[in-house]
C-alpha cells in the first residue's frame, strides 16, 4: 500500500518533541514517602477526557518505574473482564478487554514479575503485583501493552504528569458518564493552554455526620495553572462524579474562582463511600471577552504534531474498512484522504468518516478542524 505523507518534515520534527504512545511511562521511581502517601495521585489517569482518581489507601503508586493500579477497580472503570482462579498464594488473574477478548493478559499474581500475553509464553512486566487495601495492584502500562486495542501517552502539564489511556476499537464514553444525547468524548481545542485548568494531585475521604445522617467528605487537592488562552476567566467549572462499590454515581458541579497558578483544596460531600472519582474542569469566560486562538502557523504546527500521533496507527483505518492515502495540513484545517479497502464492499459512509475523526481526536487528546476526503 502506498501512502503519501504530506508535510512529513513538519510532522516528524514536531513529533520528536512529543512522547510516544507506547513510551515506557511512567519514569518516577516512587520510592519517597511523599509519593507513597495515602491519597497521593502520583500520576493520575486520563480517560475520555476525565481524570480518574482513587481515594486514600486505594491510590496508585509507582514501583520499578511502573504505575501500579488496583486491578478490580481499574477493570470496572475500563470495562474489562477479570477471571480469577486458584486461592491463597496460587491465586492468579486473567484480564480480557471488552472490545478485543482474543488479546488477554493472564497469570497475573502476587510476587510474579511476568505475565502471559495471548496464551503465549511469559513476558516480563517489570513490577511484580502486590496486595494493598485488600486488592491486587498491577503495573498498568505492561498490561496495556498486551492489549492492542489500547495505547497510552505520558503527558506533562507544568510539573504534573498524567497518563492518558486511549482505546480506539471500542470508542465509547465511560459508562459512568454516558448521556443519551452524547455519543463521544469531547477533548480540549488543540491550541488551549493549559488544556486542563485543574490537575488533581490528592484525594481522600472520611465519614462525617450531618444532621444525624452519615456522609462521606471528599478532600481533593488540585494544581491550578495560569490561563494562557487570552480572554477574561470568570470562573472555573469543576465536575466531580463519585462512584461507589455498587456503581452508583453522585455528581457534583462547583464553580470556583480563578486564582492563577496555585494549589487548592476542594471539599465535596457524597452520600456513600466511594471506590473512585472522575473529575473534569473547564474555564468559564466572560461573554464579552472570549479567547481568540491564532490561525496560520501555530494552528498548522499543532495539527501536524497531532497527526504525527495518530497517522501511524493504520489499525484504526482497518477497523473502518479504509486505507489511508495521505493527509495535508492546510491553513485552517487538516484533510485526511482515504479510500475503501479491498474487502470493504460498500462505500464509505458519513458515519464512518465521523468515527475516524473521533479516533484521531482520541489519539491526539485534542480536537481541531479535521475533514475526511474519499478517493475513488
């Protein structure tokens, strides 16, 4: 298959400064007491444009440069199927992604730094699983490496590291945030700086009594970054979705004053103890002073960098019955040229074009002007 890559030089140069989707993230050694503190979100997860936080002693930690996450809770969030076998010291787990059950990761067990991919021989996973808070903690990125439907990227926002996990075979919203009139995640515009006004750094919970009723108070620390988008920020809207052990969701939305580059503490009360929390924030600008983003080279350079992340992933085209022909970066938009693959009998539909656009947004973690052309 011949692929014409337009603006290869620009894309390649910009891609060189970005982290690979299959980088060996995270790199922090996680051995200090500060990083291992209960509730410390050492490297928060980012899924479908929501940060995923684990409270208190359930918080992830870093071991041998790998982010360790609670297996069962993470599987619930991701929609994975977990098969548990054996008991005691011989207990082991196998994980199947919902979208791709033929690519499992098996033989995950306490103290073993290897796992079985696709029923093959064992492969090293660098950090051996261990039990904490009554749950097996496993290294997330080695497991994702065994699931081709996933990719990931370690992103940096100021001093904060974020692990963005991306799934392009089952392109769906997290079940907890699904709304009947919203089919796809929405990502920040490609020139927004920062993309996320608030980066979570800490989450804990404790039981309180209010008017004779038991509740749980969530304490969150968040790093707020300066707004570089222009316009006048009126406030920051923070959405919090707290999910308990039964999958019940409590949603809270709070309007916060814009304070610049500071770390702030935020409190929420919820009716029950939570297993994990999803957060999302955005700037609210004054109606008469909205940000105006540059066109021309700044937009073109950002789009080229975004395409460098997604273009090499030919599998996303295969899923839709397409073959990539090329792409071009224009002054106000990116155009992807495709043709139907030999095994795809029907013409490429508008729905398939829209799905491809969403896949690219998912891989780039940004939205930008994007159009699909079909070569006949």
